[in-house]
């Protein structure tokens, strides 16, 4: 059962899932996946997204998020460089998310504008990424090697944003 409330809110940019990534996820050995509970928490990432900002305080209202995002033109992204975030509990298998044009910077611009709102973060540097799966500690390297040999990079277009509020409410937001 999902938590009904969280310490912080976050804004995420969603994409249509890439077929190569979904096929790859289907090939991950189930026993290699990290699950936090009996309900399968973590494991495979089933919602293709890139977090724009995590850590928003509860007083940040939906209309404020909508206003910030309405001023940003989101475009095509390049998803590349399979790699890991590692910690004692699990490995996070992920891709870096960048821009198809060197003149673009809409992910960083969105993060910068959202960061002006009340929030808390332990990560001052923004590194846009798309999570593929949560794996048991030490299992990630073999999957990075497989991804590097099979899915080097692909283009992806965002479909919408989601504001996930600390009270558990998730709201889709149109983007341009």
C-alpha cells in the first residue's frame, strides 16, 4: 500500500516509455531487483520520467508549479550514458537525460526556477536522469555493461509534468 503522505513534494517530467528500455527491463533477472517491501516497492521503474525538483515544501501550491512550468518550452531530450547511483542498500540503474540541441537547457531552467520555491535538498547540483530499475547492491554493473552494448542512446519527447504533493496528491500538468 502506497504512503498517503510524504516529507516533500516533487515535480517530474514524464515521457512515453521507450520500447528498447521496456524490452531491456523485461530481461532483468527478478532476483537481481531490489524490493523494499512485500508489495514490490522499488524494483523496475514503470513510469518513464525525469525529476525536475524533489524537496518542495507543503506550502507550495499547484497553481504556482503550473505558473513556473508554463513559462518553459520543453523539447526533445537525448537519453544516454547508462550508469549507476550506488549506495549500501541498492544500485539505481539510470540514463542521463540531456538535450538534442546545445542551445537547449529547459530541464536545468525548470530546475532553477522551481528551486526558487521553498524546498529542501541534499543535492545542490542538478543531474537530470531517468531511472530504469533499482537493483540489489552490487548487481548494477552487469546491467550497465549490457545497456552500453545494446541501447546507447535514444531521443524522447516529454508528454506532461506531474506535481506530486507531500499529501500524496498527484496532478498532471500540461506542458508546452
